[in-house]
């Protein structure tokens, strides 16, 4: 197949959508498909364009058999509100000439990755001009997330934006997303069942494993005592994560010398969190940057407890990608999730994976950490790892996705 992947995030970004899009494109290329990618310079989660790239230049790369075009974009220092809209719109506009060039290549399918939904109209028009299948893969319902976080304050504006989104969704041949609750949201938006595809995120079980010795080495190299009960948050440090509650909990627990917090990653809210910790003199919190792939497994194995937290209204929109890697490492999680959400259902059905509490409840959060730090029973690491092997294996997920792609393009050829 000739496959065109169209989205703002891509490798070498190590976390979030860029990682999954990069893995997907590489797997499809290795499987013998002709894959081209239209994306932006890597910038996430630091919100700074990576060294060696320029935000204002077009660039073409050939990575093994992958052809990748990088398009200019505006990267705001404070990605909130209108600046974030400009950020997304800049890529949607700058990518149009590169998208137009692919008309002569005539792919079998164009896969648009949301966010941003800004690219969906151009992807749809492209598919109509070429006569290929249009596929929208939703990693995050950005419209719903924006409304739930109060970024679209007026009810009338919310209704208009939702109507436009639904109009776009209905015009794609296939719409895939990453969790069962997100599939239900497609039902709520009246997307035909036969056009929906379940395409979950995965874990690279070769790179992430249960390796306690590596965790011990990571602790030694980063000044963490073997006796410390280490509470780890690893991933994006943005507004919807609600990490201010973690910092507040650390402040309350500062007198407990055995509990330590490690916040690893980058994001729009990191500097603010570091400022709070410094100003309050909180001495049981350590910040580290996003870890390279060779250190990532060591990081995960160093923790006694992993944090998977989000604010109210955000947990149902996306299954955090960090959770699949935590499970792959045999790690135990403290999860904040509202009832009926994907996270809540997963932990409720599989209580050996973690402890579940309500979002944004500091009292419950503190109680859970203190209880888990004091409990005598050990985490069932091998049981958790086995769950990952039977649920999130990369090759299993991608083979099923490839079958769905083949079926879609075959139907198109027959039609």
C-alpha cells in the first residue's frame, strides 16, 4: 500500500503522539508498505524545536525507507488559549503545499492524526481529489478537552464547534481511536459503527520490561536511597495533568523522610511547578528531564509507585500512554479517574494494576500514598507484566491495524 501519514507530531519525539506516529510509520514501512509522512519539526514536550531543526524552514528527510517532510510551525513559549490555536493553525497552513505535492504520488490512504483537527479538512479534500481512502486516527478529542477545561467559555460557541467537528468526522471513511470509552464517544457523535476502528496505543515490550536491577542502578546514579519509597510521575507536565496536587502532597509529606517524589519529563507547566517547589522549600521532590530510550526502562523500574493522574473532565478523553509502559515494566500505579471512564474501568476490572481514587482529591491522594508506602504486601510485578504481554504488544496491535488498512483500501479498489 501507499500510505500518507499527516500529523503535527512525529519521531524523534520520545513521548506522546509523536512516538506512536513514528512507531506506526516505521512498522508499516518495515512491513513493505510505501510510507510518506507530513509533519512538523520535533518540539514536544519541551515546546522548543529540537536542535538541528528550524521552526521556519521546510525540510525533507529520508529515514531508512521512510520519506518525511517537515513543515514550518509557530511554537509558543506559553501554549495556552489563542497562542495554541495559532500553533496548530500554522502547521495546517504551512503543510498545504507539501500535501498538494502528494497528489501526483496518489496514495491508497491518507491517515490524519488528531490532534490537530485543523488538518482534517485538508486531508479530506486531498482524499477526494486523489480518490483514496480517508482515515482519521484520534489520539485525543481536542475539541471536547478544550470545552471541558473551560477554553471555550460560551455555550453557543461550544455547540457550533462541536457541530463542525461532527460534520468532519462523518466524512472520513474510517475513524479510529485508542480506547473503548473513546469509541463510545464516537457513538455519541453518531459515527457509523462500521466506520469505527479500535486502534489502541501499545508498549514496546522489548524496550520496557520488569528489570529491578536496572531500577536499583538508576536510584544510585540519581542519589535516591534504596530505602526511599519512590513515587514517580513520568510524562508531559501540562495543565490537564494537575501536578500541582502532587507538589502539595509532597509538601504535606515532607516530614516523612522515607517518601520521595520524582517528577520526570517536560511540558508547559514544568517551570511553574519548579518555582512552587523552590519558593516553598519543599525538599522531597526531584525534577528530571525526559529520559532517553536507553534510560527509560531503568527509570520505570526505579519506582515503588507510579502516578497516573488527570484533572476532572479529562480522564475519559484519552487513555494515558504512560500507563501501558508502566504496566509493561510491572509497575503499580495510583490512578485518579472518574467513574465510568476508561481508566476507572481498567483498574476496577484489574485491581492488581493499581489503586483508584477520585481526581483532584488531595485527602484521598495523601491517604493512598501513606497506605501504599506502609503496606506489607509486595506488588505482583510478574502478574502486571503478563497483563501487558496479553494486551499491549506492539506487533499484535500493528498487525490488526494493518489488516484493517488492507481491508479499507481493498474495498476502495473494488468500489
